[in-house]
């Protein structure tokens, strides 16, 4: 083990840290084993010292649905499996842990050869699920299963949050409307920006404005222009014409910088001029004001000018509620660009989710804290459908039970390695579309339906009663 210089040790222990600009991030925040809570490491150290390395079962689930949600959409599994397969402590990370003085030499030596060796069962990405249902189950030696808690919650929580919001936007919009993720600039960091694009694409969005998400995940990338581009020109119409000639395959013009109606009439004249050059104006974008009224006014101007092919995109503080209002008003909007309210899930910015111990050394375990009680043992979700192919009931049962219905959790990782190549993002997206089609009509609505399809099996109730009779 290589120790740091005494000056560096003193600096770290006194609370001094090098500035972000001078620290070398060798592996990136999305790959470091130190992206965890301190107590995961201190518990792990204690488990090793105490010889507590037998098999544990942990499950990730959402305790209760928010008041504004009838369902959630599972997302983030792909990043979880990437994390588990690549999880290791690099020399510089172990060196830093040593410098804190918080860990024993024997523990740090164990970290040098650490790998995740456990098994994972999970719902498919894009699946619809409800309260208390395990989205993912980890079965591994206790120190391993404990260590991964923080990052697993981090990955599953955020993408599930955004995918669930995006699914509501998809259900609220007209079936043939285009939905575009515009949320990067107010996302909570770079990773969040890209993962929000991925999660929204799974749930039915058609494209993103985030270029890196397009490169990383193969999501279609679209964009328009900013008001600053218009303002930088002396004449608005020159801004339109110059942009069209510079990017003839991507002509969506922002028309509400000054006078929306006048800009729409300029577009009509420009369409004829550009068509002679082989350039087609594809759409105009509205970003402010009464979007329904503006869209109707612009649509009339475009249609009267022979520009029925020019589509209207709306943006500006949109979410599922605003989309539903525009749809109800029969606003002639063909595409919706949803930004901040999607990437931060404004109405529901967090989920009451948990990753809890359900079994250790072959014995079921249960948390009994008020309002945070957990169900014991490894669990399975059996989904039962009505005659119309819609979700009738989900039964949460012991994993050893064999009940009627579709078993939602499937084995995806054994001994720390994927069992099969992951499905493509297009396959995940298609699965989500099929899942949303199985929702009962009242569950597809934006309003809370007040009915849960979740039931708990008799065996689960019996196991709870048995554990509660035992002394702690």
C-alpha cells in the first residue's frame, strides 16, 4: 500500500481539498467506486471484520406512489448492470481512502481485489409498476450487496422518475404528435442531462436536443434556434433566410421574438423564395404567450399562404398538464418540446424509494420502522391481466411461490456477469409502448384514480406475522 505524502495527509485530514480544476478525474464520476455514501464503506469494513459475508438479499422498490402518479415506468437497469460489471477500486481511490484514516489496512487490501459477484433479478426496462413492487433484487455476499446501495438508488431513481413523467406526456399528447426533450440546460448535471434524454426516449419521446445523448445512446437529435440568433441579425427575415441556407435540412424557425403574426407572414413569403432553391421550411416554433391562441393564429396564416405542410412546434414551460390543455383546446400543435419540467420532474421531484435488506444467511428480515415497514424475504410480482389485455391485478408474493400471472422479475445477472446481451434502446422503447397500452383507462389519466391494482399474497402476510412474533 502506497501512502500519500505527509503534507497531503495533513491537508485531507484538516478538511483541505485540492480545487476541482487541479484534481485529475481519471475514470469519470460515472465509473468511480467512490460514488457512494461513506456509511456503505464503513458498514462494509465492519462486515469483513465480523465475518458477516453470507448471502444477503436486497430489493429496490418505491414504497408509495406520489399523489400525482397512478403508475411508474422502470428505467435505469442498463446503467446498473454496467456499474456492477465494472465495479472495482482503482489504486488512486484506495490511496485516497487510506489518506482519510478511516479504514483498516486489511479492509483496503480487500478492496484491491474487490469485484461484484452477485446475482440480479429485475423488471425489464420500460415496464409499468406500482407501489411496493420490487423493481430489482440483488442476491450477493452481504458486503457486496451493501456497497452498491447508494449508486443503484441513484441510477434507478432518476431515470424512473423522468421516464414516468415522460410517459404521462406521451399519454397526454395527440397520438401522432412529436415529443422532444429540451431539458439539458436545467438538468442537475451532465449525467442527469444524458440520462433524462434516455429515460424520456424509452417512455415515448421521439428525439432530444442533447447532442451527447444522441451520440451515446443513438437517440435522434433535433434542434431549432435561439432568440439570440434572431436578435443578432438586423432583420428577422434575414435571420430566417440565413439559417435556412446554412442548414437546409433542418429548417425550424423561431417566430415569437418580436411579432409572431408578422413573423409567420414572413415565413410564408420565405417559403416560396426558398423552394425555388430546393429548400423546404419544415416547421415554426412558438415559445411564449398563449400557445393555443398563437398556434391557431399562425396556423391560419400559414394555411392561407399555401403552407399547410409547415408544422408548428410549441415549447416553453410545457409538461403533461400543459400538453393536455393544448390538446383539449384543439390547438393545432404538431410537436411539443418539453424541457425543465421533464428533466427535474417539477411536480414530483423525487420518489419515496428504498433499497432494503430482505434476507440474510437464509433468514427473512423485515424493517418495522413506522411508515417505513418492509415486507420480508425475496419477493416476486405476478401480473394478472383482464380479458381485454389490461392490468387487472399485481400480486406481490414470496419468490418461492408459483402463482397465476406473469412473473415480472427475471434473472439478468449471475455471478456478476450479464446472462445475455442487453436489449437495444429501441426494443426497450417498444416494450414501454406495449406496457402503457396495458394500463386501465383510469390509470392512464393525469388525475389520481384512487385505486391500486396491487395485492399482497397470503404467504407474505403469514411471513410478516411469523417474524413479528419473534424477539428482535
